[in-house]
C-alpha cells in the first residue's frame, strides 16, 4: 500500500501532467476556462473552449508498462464528472455550440486524445 509520500508524488505528477495538457491545448487554439475545478459531485481537470466547442477534459497519466486503460474512466467516474460538469455549467455561462467529455491519455511523452469519450450519465 502506497504511503503518504508516494501519494503526494503521484498527485504532483498528475498536476504537472494536467499543466502539460493545458499548455498543449492552448498551443492548439483552445482557451482554458478552468483547471482543477471542484464542485458538487467532483472535479474537472480542464474545461476548454475553441470555436464553440466546450470540452470537459479528464486527464489520465499512465506509465508505458501500466496495463490499465481507458476503463479507469468507469461508470462511477463518468457519473462524478457529469455532476461536476453540470455544476460548472450552472455557475458559468460560456457561449458554446456543443459540449462533450474528452479524455487526454498521457503515456510517457505520448498524448492520446479521445473526444466525445462518453455520454453524460445520471
């Protein structure tokens, strides 16, 4: 079982990865509206907007030898993200044409982007 130091190191790596993904999105023309936003139901890693497309981005970092895949964004996690997204949208009023959930999967230096990764769930 990982100790407090291991959990803190993992948390800091996660923050660095989220910052890296946010910087890449900005380079690609996305405006970052929120990072690590906490609200009713959960946390949104990144909320980004470009050309009327609003993305609620879940960032996942895994080592190359980690066999856990996108299934780590399971139904329970999707439900938490859905609640958090709804809470964020209640508090903010960005102009957008569409909204969806995306997963940014970081494996070493490689970034994979899964747009419209799942539907909102109750």
